[in-house]
C-alpha cells in the first residue's frame, strides 16, 4: 500500500467531465442509435457526440467505438466545468489527435495561424 501511495504522489485524479467528440460524416438514425448514451448533434458533414463521462477510460471507450465503426475522429473537446463547480479554467482543446492541429484558438483570437 505504501508503494502505491508513493507512486501516486503529485498525481491529479480526473473526475467526471463533459466531452465533445466529432467525427466525419452525418450519422443516420441507425448509427446515432449506436451512441444512445450520448447527445448526438448532426452538423454539416459531421456528427458530434456530447457526453458526461466518469473518467478518461470511458472517453477512450467512446473513441474506440467510433474507430471500430470505421469512422474518422476529427476533433475532441473538453467542456469546461460550470463556474459554480469552482473551476475557472477555459475550455481545454484536445483536437490534436489523429494528427490534426487545432485552429480553434487561433480563429477565436482572430488569427489564421494553424
């Protein structure tokens, strides 16, 4: 037990958080039903899943489900906790997966830099 405590020193455990995961293509009703545990948002040429997940293992479980269906993940986004929870950080952008750099922050700042 002491070994485990020593190994966890300085580690910040992640609790439940809300994520948005976007993949290429518009999900039809059958595909959307595969993600009935998520809020499914259909956009122009994309589908976004929004879900509150208990931990990062659950996040990667959804990503694996998407990939397992032969779909391409194009963006992941951590939604900042509401101010009432004591969190003050901004939305955290995790879109660097699948080799795609984020342009979200540059666009918000008025820049066109990748």
